[in-house]
């Protein structure tokens, strides 16, 4: 068969081959590729079958060239069942090509809400707490931070024969690591992840068929505090004061045999528990592993246990809050070798991994004596004396401890904690070689979707720093920093960085999970919070730009992924938020119920708070109106559209002058007014000119904080000043993006001036060196520098916009794995010639603006542009040729553009 249109990248609920889908009408999606220009799926056909091959649902052939997904609409899905599905796409040659995948359902409550769960929540009998951590003779007391030892749980059972299918459904109030017959189950880290446990507890599903054996088997787990009962956020309260006092475990192992029989092993009072060698494990404090308390074989058949094992304590049988995980799990995604190991004192070594990240280390410790302690402290930076700098961690100890047993050598890798660091200080070893220590990188395993490169190594380093900041801070939820005593899901940080995050990685499922927390934290009055998940006792109402994330995030996810369900699931929360703000601010100037009102956080030039707030009020009303229209709520769309227009009018009357000046006269004031379309047409050019003047007056420079930083390059570009956006991008003194890189940064800093040679470190109370908010310029690297974008009214990349802004660069390229397929744009300027390559996925089209000194001389594939297959020239003007292209790959050549400004 000749090559043609091919489906690929099949997903169920935005995940490939997911185990444990609780959605009753899951979304089935696909991408496509074709070697032919102009190819598009004339029709699709999706068929779903049972695992045995029985037909269950068939869409029939559907003529929809733009379709990239369909919602399952067949008979009710059964719990704990595998289904296979295929999609066939018919291309322009009339041939249908097919690809297949599968998904498995989770526990799936029935129509009446009845649960399939029968397991009990279990934990350790805590009557031993008064003696469990008493120091051994001659041993110094261990600072356990008030934390309890991690719990080990086990259950032996008999399998009458080899299974044909076995699934483990498992979760914890805390963090767990499950084992079956001595082998670790799955590769999830820090499971089940962070949720507001009062509203929802995620569970995971693992295929453990290959781990079971005929005869005796042992299902086991280690459970630690995690977010549930450990230290969380910057609240100094004792552990256990947030959600619960001690961790608990719940699991069901369902086994099927060849003769059709089934069996289930569930957590209940028949399990045994003991305190293990992990004397404490905490996300902020660290982990202590005492090898003297190790009991080899505890997770294997034949283990006798000894006197320390006792019956598990059942704490409840409530299942109503259990939901299958929808976000990708945290995984150990890569390893970083030690770049340098330096002796810094007697039995003390400093290790540099060359990259700031989130994770842990794996250490091979040699020359140990029984009871000896090896301590690993973590930090992002070095102080002026070349020692580990930890003041900015605040109360996070970020310290792991190994206590040696009988062996002279041990491999130590903490499993129940996570740190943000570049450097590790190891004390307690006479010698440490680079090969003895490795960094293990942890983050939510969002598939990487974007590529960017350009001719300036500094700008490429910036892109890498932005990407590492995203990896480091997407750990179960989108956090603000991975190192200090905070690590909270701040809403503003997430919403300003989201456009960049979506271009770097496929974050559809990740944010779907987090938005459940955003909605769950919303007050009965409609107020969103500043962080999600919400910690008990933390009741701040959402500030302008923070609470508005509950509107902005769903809307942007819809634009990128084209999944209307994100609006359907969030529209009620969106309307409740806008109603909440409106109810308390009937004059349409948002000054009341503003929460802590962070304004344009950390801006060198502060913007008046009412300007920031009212701009966001207008934006949320406008996007809520648009969302209502998409989901078919016409009356709401009209209502919130009218409200948005009234707020815009009020904004102009209250904050703008007739010559286009905005109150406060700051970059962010103009950025919000222009980006959110808040000014009448006659004032827009004047406001844009004033914005440009403010940038130029700063030599040129950026003086925005968190809320303005992601807007400055796109807004300058949209108003004809891409030259200034380039100048800001390549500035090297603070405030600038390249300044930290010139001082050794490998991730984006929280502050523009987190460190300066003249002053040293900024105030340690708030000075993270791994914080993604100021990295929001990453969006413009794709959309502006490389020129890969989608049109303003496009959804799901059906209509691309390619408009490179070379500036003084000589080359740039970007690629993005969109929901339709691969999109790419790359250009170079050499010897007076511009070369531009564009890739448009099947079913999409693109508008291309080619910057050139000779618009009439543009050629594609060696022929004049207006004669090339799949190209339609739509206009030209001095400096630019405009054309419309179909799907496929295109290669344009043209005279190089003249330098702008």
C-alpha cells in the first residue's frame, strides 16, 4: 500500500493506554500524519470492543475532516475491564488506515453511586510510639522533627495457579510504595499524589500479573506521611495538623485464573504491620533510613516476622472520596551524574550535579561501621565561601540520613521524599568518588511536546532553564518552587506560565487533575483560593490574577487541546467566580474582597492594585462569556459578555486618559489594558506607544512582575515592536532573563535580582532559584522568535499562524506535537537569503507571513510562491508576503528581511 494518511498517538482521556479510567464516557483521541500536501481525514470511524473481541460500539463512518477525538457513547462500561479500540481515517486517496489501542476502567461506581470497593483503610497500631525511636546505647538522639517512623504492611496469601490477569487498585492517605513478592509494583513516585484529601483521594491501578506465582505470595507496602500528615506549605504547625494524624493504606488485588475463577486480596485486619527502617520520611524535612532496623525478606513468602509484627488496625471502610488518578504520575524520569565532587572538610564532600532540579540522590556509601551516620544536605546554590547555601530553604531541612547496619557498604536512595537542589553536601564518609553518587530527577511524567532552538546560545540556555523549571515544579501539582517550605499550587504562577507549559509538554491530563483541586477549593460564595490543593486552616480568598486562574486556565486548555469538556466541567465554577467579584464590586472597579491582593507580584515598578484587579475582572467576565457560548449556554454568554463590555468601559473611564495614559503609568498597566482588549480603538496606538517608551526608558528593560512578564514580548510584538521584545530577550543585566544565566543559573529565578555580586543573595525569606513564573516568556520563543502559533480564533491548532520575527538572530526553529499532529516552523538567514520551512498537520491549514525585502520574489520548492502546490498568495506589502497553505511540508526561500527599527 502506498503511504498515506495515518493515525497515530492514540489516547484515552489524554493518556496512552491508561489503567483505571473512571470516566463513564471517556474521550478517545488521535493524531495523524501524511506525506501528501493537502491531505485531511475525509472521515473517521471509531470502534470499541471488549477484550475478548466482541463489538461494543461503532461510530460508523463520520465525515468530519476536523475531528481529532470522539466521546464514547456506547453501552455502559463495566468496572475493572479492558476495552480495545481502533480509529480508521480515510485520506484523500480514499483509503482507510487504522490504528488501535486500549484502556481499562477502574472501580466505576454504578448509576446509584454504589462503590465496587470492599477494602478497609489500615494502619499500624500506634501504641509503640513511646519506645520505637529511643536512642540505642551510646547513640546520639536523632532529630525526628516530631515525625513517626514509616509503616510496613504485609499480607501473605495463596494462589492456586498462575493468573491470567491481576490488577492492584491501591492508594494511601500519605505516600506509599507497594511491593509484591519482593518486587516493586509499578514506577510511580510519591503516590498517590497530592489532593485535598477531604474532597478526593486518588487511587492507582497496576498490572501485576507477571509478579504473582503459584503458591504463597506476599503483598506488601511501605507508607509514610507525605502531604497527608507531614509538613506541608510554609505553615510551621506540627505534622499531622493539616489533613490527618498518621498515614493509612488501602488496596485491593483482583486476580483471574484460567478456569474462570477469581480472587481478591484486600486490606483488612488480616494484614500485619511493623515499624520499618525508615525512621521518618517527610517531603520538607527529608528521610532517615536506619539499616540496623532492616528485616530482610519482610516482603517475601516464608518470612516469619518476629515479635515486632502485629495485626493491622482498621481505621475505616469509607470509599466515597476515592477517584481514579487522571493526571500522569510522578516518575523518576532521568539520572544526572555528578559533575564535581570536592572535599570541603573532614569526612565532608560537596557534589555539584550541574543542574537545579527536583528529586533525590542515589549514594553508594563505603567504609561504613555499624551505627555510623551519613548525612546528605541539599541546596540550590553555594555561598561566598563555596559551601552549601541553605538559608533560602527556610524551615525545610531537606536532609536525608543513612544509619549504617552491619555491612561496610550500602546503597542509599530515599524513596519517600523529594528535594529541590543542584548541590548535595555529604558528610560521614572518608572518601566519595563521582561514580558513587547520582541524582535522580522526579517530576510528573507529562509527555514532552515542544522543541526550540535558535542561533543565540544564551537564548537556547534560557529555553532549557524554562523547561527545567517546569519539570522541577510539576510534581503532582503545579508548585511555585521545589526546594523551600512552600511548594504550593499557587494559581497565578500556574495561569501565567500555562501558555509556555502547553508548548513545552502535553499537560492536558496534568491540569485536568489540578483543576479538580481548584474547583474543590472554591468557597460556597464562589471565591477561588490562592493555592490548590487547599490546606486546612488556610482560607485566603483568591487575589486578582490568582483566583482568576479558575477561569483563565480552563479557557487556555480548551484553545490548545480542543476538548470542550474542560469548559463543561468548569463553567459553573467560572460563573460563580465572576458573580462573586461582581456581587462585591457593583461599581465594576474591583477594590473589595480582593484577598491578600498581591498585585503584580515582585514587580520593580508596582502597578496600582485597582488597575490590576479591574483588568482581571474584565478578562474573567469576557472568557466566561466565551466559554458559555462554546458549551451552549446562550443566555449566560450574553449576560457575561455584556458585563465584560461594561467593565471595559468602566476601566477606560476610571483609569485611562484621553491621550492613552493608564493610571500608574507602568509597563504592566499598559500590558493588561492591551492584552485584555480593555481600551477603545482610538486609545490603543497611544497606549502601545507609551508602553514602548517605558521599555525604552528602562534602557530597554522589563519592569513587570509575575502578572506582566508573560505579556510583554507578545504585546510589544503585536503592536509592531518586536525589536523591543528581542532587545528585552537578550538583555544581560537585571532585571532580565539572561542575567541569572550569566551567573550560573540553570533554572529561572523567583526574583530578577535573586543574587548580585554587589549585594549577594536577596532576602532569604523569599528567594527561590527554581521558580517558573518569570519564565513565561518561553511562549514567545515558540510563537514569536520561531513564529509557530495558531490563529487567534483557532482551537486545537486547526488554523496555524506562522510569522517569524528574526530580529538580529540568524536562525530559529520550533516544533510542537499538537492534538492534530506535528506542527513546525524553522527559519534561517544566510548570505542575504531567508529560508523558511513549515509543517502543517493533516486537517489543518496555515496563514504564513514571510518577512522579506522582496515579497514578489518568494519561491516555494524552487517555483514562485503563487505557482506552488498548496500555496495561495493572499497579499503582499513592503517587507512581507502573506500566503495561505494547506497541510504538509513547505520550503520557502526569499530575500532576507531588512532589520527592524
